[in-house]
């Protein structure tokens, strides 16, 4: 920080806080709908919308309902959607075979959204956990997640998503080398303009519980994911992960979860100067919603405060289940 020799009473910091017009004038960071990516869960059942009990206000959407919400997103100025699938449990198996089905839920959802709103961005998660009967992001051999064999499955999944029309492939599995393998496969298949958003600093967090409820993997998960997701105690490791993913062809870097890891957003942004995306995950959403429902917090206020804090920490974009609510507030401000 620069040295300011002036002291009180010559300097009164409150002068710049006394009116809304001056607070707005000197505000260092601003939040806009264009900074948001709407995290959306799709499902393959008959119902248009199914509420997620642990995430009030969040629904599993049919592909047609997701397309309708894409039109809403476009009208609100939200530039992109991130879709996550809840599939029929009968379609799950040990290898997550449904993950690369060209006529499956993800492909149909991408096509429905793109048919409805061609110019909205579609971000697709690459990981096997919504599709496996054991709930892990990769294959499972005994108690081990084999890295290289899993990467082969992830490449097939990414290619299917690109062929269906996804704009951004977002590998969230945390296998070593998967970014480079996916980038090579996309380029060789003529998808060189499809972007890669690497979940580089993805932590083995307790904040994912409601999401696993939303996609139907909570009860299936055997053990934990600590052998591939990062230890919450580590920061330098996240920088190494980001550096490796960038070297393998990542266009953007993800930090997940969000609020407990603002330091990683800051460190990665300042270390590499690349686009950084942060994921305000299901647990963050659920705990603020629950506190607001009990009258303990002002829900809209803490929502907007948390989203603004991501921008202050250096995030270029924020994936959030709150995106439409936040965009509506911003439209009225």
C-alpha cells in the first residue's frame, strides 16, 4: 500500500461513505449479470420441474424446461449456463457408460438449449460421478480410482459433449493429465474452438452435499474423494495444478468451492493473469438459504455481498445457483 502521511482529523475516511452517490462513484468492484454463469440441474424424467429439497428454489429441469430457462437467462443478461445431469438410476453402471451417450440427457439438453437460444454459452461438466453406480468421478477398481483408464473415459465424454454443441468443456474430475488428453482429442476431431475450463483447484470439501442430492449421487458414493480432490489445507498445490492445466491447454481456471477459498482465487489470478472462474457451490447456497429462511440473515443482501466478494478476490466469472435471482436484483438496482 502507498504511504499516506495525512492523519485524522485532516483525513476522514467516512467522507467517501456518507452518500450513496459517492459510495457508487468510488466503488472498486462491480457485479453485473455478465459476470454470472447459471448452475442448472437437468433430469430425464417426465416432470418439467422437480424441487431439490436441500436447495430451496433449485429444481431439476427437463431439457425443455432448461431451454425455457435459457430464454430467461438471455433476457436477464446472463451469458452462459452450466448444466449438471440427474439421470435415471437404472442407467448407471460401474463405468458410467451413459456419460458418452450421444442421445442421452446431456446431449439432449445441450441441443434443446442451443435450439432455443443459439447465442447463449453452454458449459458442460466432465466427470463420471452422475453416471456411476458408485458415485465416484472416475472408474473404481477395488478401492482405487485408476487415473489413466479414467482419462480415456473422460475424453469420450468430452467429445460427445462437443459434438452435441457444448461451448465449454469443464473437466471437474481432478485426474492427472486429463486436460491435455481432452485438448488433443478435441483438436483432432475438429473442435479446436471448444474451450476448456479446468477445475484446477477443486477441493475435497464438505460443501458439496446438496449438489450430490441434486444429481442423485449422495447415497451411491462409496468412501470419499480425497485421493483425487485437493486437501483443503493446501494452497501452493493449487498453483501447481493450475500451472499444469494451463500448460496442457486450459483456457480458464476454476476454483471450487468459492467463499472458503477466496485466497486461491486471488493467488491464481495474480500468479497467472488468466481468466479465473469460481464456483459458489451447493453448500454455500443451501446454508445461506437456510439462514435466511430462519430470519437469521438477510438473504438477498448476503447473496449479493458474497458474489461481489468473488469479484473483489479476482474472479472473472461466477458459477452460481443464485444467478437468476442476482441478475433480477441487478436489473432493478
